[in-house]
C-alpha cells in the first residue's frame, strides 16, 4: 500500500492524525499490449471482410459475459457499468434530456500500440451486448472521456 496523506479525523482534535492509504493503480504487464495487438492483427486481419464484423460481435459477446437483465433500460445500464468497470473502463452513466449517456473515463484498449481501427467498433458492440440497445459514439469534447449515446432499437 501507498501512503497518500495524513488528515485528522473529522470532529477529533487530539491524537495522531489518520493515515489514508490506497493501492497503486495496477499497470498492465509490458508485453501484454503487443501480444493482444498481434493476436488481433493475426485473427481479424486474416479474415475476409464479412467475417471481420462477425468476429468482432462474437468477441464483444464473449467480453460482455452473461446476458443483461431483462428489466428496464436503467437496470441494464447499471449492469453494463458494473461489467465495464470489471473490464477496467471506469464507466458511469448520466440521464440526459436526449437520452442516457454512457461515459467511459478509461479505455483499456487504447493502450494497444499500434492502435487497431477495429477496436472502436468492438467497444460499440460490447456496449450493445451489455445494454441490449444500439449505441452511437459521440464526438469527443476535448477531454479524455469518450461518450456513448444509448437509444431504443427500432423493431
């Protein structure tokens, strides 16, 4: 553990100050990103074009894990946020007048070098698997966050 500071406990003026501890953010193994990039290039790039999208959808379904709950959209969004956080995305969702927005404060695939263009589509397919609704990537607003707009699928 890493000591991050010392502050007195609220309402106490005597005694030793409380010490706050946190775990350091776990960095991926140095060889993991090149390995994943190479595996993606070997599998995805060697497929014919129609098979590439099917491959990404199967991969997204595998990453998503169990199917989302059958409840309302807000229940499915909570489920999606929990799973995305297990995958390292640091996700949250916000209610907006235009519909819910899913915000990803971290994108684990962004560490891959060289970046693979299919990863953006993989993330959208992952969201669609988790939420059961179509997702559309929003334009970046200049910060490190990536937003997704969630909307009902037309039946």
